[in-house]
């Protein structure tokens, strides 16, 4: 077996990322089963998994493909609500809960992927801020449409309507989607293990995509579109690949997210949610998968940790966000960081020298003795 | 008659969007950044005006001036503290910082003024006009909003075309480094742009809350997003474009609300935006930039 050090730099980073996730799960899962986690943390485990998947998938669009998307919550929403409808339809035919969850997540992913394809084909012709605004618009459109969608299920199958529940024309059965109220009466089947498996699946898909031929094409397009085009890389094809993969993964995360609540409304997946995911990605580092995972976990738990200071917590969150951006991006802060680093290094060097002298000194003593 | 009254309402709402969009478009044109905190400056402006009329008994017009002054200072301070250190950073870093500032303003407003909605009393002193024996009522707010919008538009156009500062702004937005070499103080010019944009936001906030009189810490965010799309719609960076985009957006919104569905009006609005951008990717009045290889 190859030693860890002999592996390439990329392989090492990727193994570290997988390792981090697996270790975190290995620590948290027994604690959760034993009921040793606090209530707030216990309730957050699945949402954290969902947001980690969302952040990784958005990182594929924003970091790897270089397209600013402000509508990631829209794909999450598509996945969540198609997942809810699928779960209700499969409730009787698929008895086993984990199996049903797998179906629900896959269906959520497929529908979000289709939405990604439909949005992606026209939208990826646009560039920069225009692409951002169209994805934003898409997110708002999805939210609005789901807000006036009524879906019910009875013996004869699914019923759809855009006006009200009465026009569904149902004979018995039950309502799945109730307009602005959103999805009601969801059977909670999400589990922490499912979240963990979904993160591993996402990592597998994204990392394999990044380090494949397609992935290199995608980063080439990001770095220089014209140069990439001139060596024969099909811009549309590779951008769409990244965009659809990202959308489908977001849909899967959305489906898992919906299965964690008994009711869920479309307004949960608004512009602010998209921005939240984008903040995770940018703070974690663009194109850095492990960074996304860490940033998501820290930033998701931070407001909960700040709960003690009550009303001020979101204010503190905002200040932390601004300060982190200023410290990591401003040129003056970078200079300060560099000079600080050299100072600390100098101190360590001096310490080392002193230690070495002492060691040599003591060595001499023993030699003499 | 409903058609005409809808049209007037649309133009009036659109004028508010246009004034907000002017702030977005000027800042984008000069600093190449999406200032997401702009919508929250509107909210601050409305609160200041509300407080100065209710708590200090200031006459309405003076309250608008106070709001403008406060917002101008706020805009310049935000620019200096949060955006200036990031002048050379990636545009995404600046975007996230702007989002941070937006969160900050919303939550600061929540702490200072509470979450209970304030009912804003209109600052317009005269009554609505009733025409055709009461068939067509034009609200006084609509008249004032449209007139204000036109005046701002003319002044701003004169300012950027003729004034020394305006010329400096155009120069900086064209090429920042070259402008600096010509002796233009770019940092000061950018600060001035933020000052003007924020003063306009205060006016927009007061007008918006005169027409739709509920004021909460999140009042500014949705009009902010819509005005931003208006700016993109008209071609971001172009002042007449922001005007046209804003008014079109307002008219579309009111028409979609009254003729199709009030719930779907935003979806229709954004769908039209997407279609326009697909046909004309730089917006209605935006200049297509040729790509050099």
C-alpha cells in the first residue's frame, strides 16, 4: 500500500476531506444514539448535513465553474417539493422507510436536475452579474409558483391545481401541498445517517467530477473562456454539466431537508437562503471543498452558540461576517498578516536557536563528564 | 378607467423603483459592485423621516431633508469602512461584505426600533385628485412621486453630463486607473457616488412608505431586489436605463397584480426580466461591450 505522503497533493486533500466527514460522523453518531447530545444540536444535525451538501454543490457552480448563482435555494425548493409529493405517493407501495427516503432523494435530484437543465441552457449564455440576476429571478419564480400550487392525492392518483383545494376535485384522500401553507403532513423519515451518506455521495460526485477530464475543462473555461474555446472545449456542454450536477445535488439535499419536518413552506427557500449558502461557500474558500464543509458547520452553529446574548446575535453574526471578509480580502490586512507571520517565525527561530544552544551546552557538559 | 388608474399606479410605483435603481446603477457603474445594502438604506431613510415627524414634530419636508442627510452620512461611512478596503478584492468578496452590511443594518434597525410595524403617515400635504366624477382618482402620492422622479432624473443627467464631479464620475467608471493618472481623486469620487445614491435612497424610502404605509426593518429588502432587477433590466450602469427599467417594472407589476394574479405577480415580473435578458443580454439600454482577444 502506498504511504499517505507518497500520494499526490490532490489525493491527500481529498482523503483528508473524506476523513474529516467520516471522523465527525464516527464521533457524533454514537453520541446521538446514546442521547448525549443537547436538544438544539440534535435538531441541527440533519440541517447541517443538508447545508453542507448545498454548499459543496454551490461551490461547484461558483468556485469551480466560476458562475455566480443567487438562486441555489430554488433548486433546493424544487427537490424538496417534488420529494414531498414522491414521498406521499410512495407511502403505501414502499413500506421500508430508508428505501423510501432513497427514492425520495433520487426523485428530488432528478426534478432539480431537469430544472437546472431548463434554466441552464438559456441562462449560461449570459455572463457575470447578469447570470446572477437571472438565477435570482429563477429562485423567486419557483417560490411564487409553489406558493400557489395545490396538490392532493387519493385513490385515483395525484391531483394538481393552481387556484385552491376545492378545485382539486378529490374523492377522499389527503392534501399534500396547500398553497402558501406549503407541504403539510409530511412523515418525517430523514435520519442523520442518511445525511452522512448524502454528504459522502456528494463528495464522491463532485471530487470525481473536478479531477476528471470534464473537471479540467470546466476550470479551464473559468480561468480563460476564450483560450478554452480556442483549444476546442465546448463551453455550453461543460458549463451545463457543472450547473446540472450542482442543481441535482441541491435538489437531493432539498428532498432530505423536507423529510426532516412535518410541514414546510415555499417561503423557506427564498433569496436569503440562497445568500446563506453563498456565504458558506465564499467564507470556506472558493473551489475549496473542505473549506465549504468547515465553514457551513461553524456558521450554522454560530447563531445557536450566540443564543445566550439574545437579540444581539444576528448583529454579531453580521459584524463577524464583515470582519472576516475584510480580514481575508483587504490588501492592508494581508500585509499585516504577513508581517505578523514573519515576526512570529522570527520569535520561533530565536527560541529554537536558544534551545539548540542549551542542548549543545548540556551536550558539552556530558562529553566532558 | 381602471386601465388608466392602473397605469398611473404602475408609473408611480415604477418611479420609486427607478429612484432606488439609480442608486444601484450609479454605484455599479463606478465601483463595479452590487451594493446589496442599498435596500436597507431605504429603510433607514424611512425610519429617520418617520421618527423626525412623530417624535420631534418636524414638518414633513424638513424630515425628508434630515433623512437625506443621515442616509448620505450612512452611505459614505459604509463605503469607507466596509467597501474601500476591498477595492482590489474579488467582486464576490465585496458582494458578501455588502450582504453582511445589509444584515447589519436590518438587525440594528430591529434592535433600535423593534419589530412592530410602524404606520407611516404620508408626507404629502394635499388631497388626491378626483377626475371624471370620481371615476378616476389620482392619489397625491402618485403625483408627487412621479414629479420627484422626473426632477431627480433631469438633475442627475445634468450633473453627470455637465458638472465637474459628474464628469469625474463618468471618467472613473470608464477607466479607474486612467482617471487617477489624470488627477482625479477616485476614492473621493466613489464616496460622492455613494453619497448621492444614499440620498436618493432616503427620498425613495419616504415616497415608498407614503404610498405603502407599513414600516418594518425588512421594508427595504424586497423593493431593493426589485429595483436591482430594474437596473439590470434597463442596462446596469446606465442612468436613463435605470429610469426606464424602474418604470416598466412598476407598470408590469401593477398590471400583473390586477389582471392576472396577485400571488403570481412577482413570478411574472421576473419571467419577463429573464426573457428580456435572453433577447438582449446587456439590458434594454445597456451598451454591448466588444470582447478583445
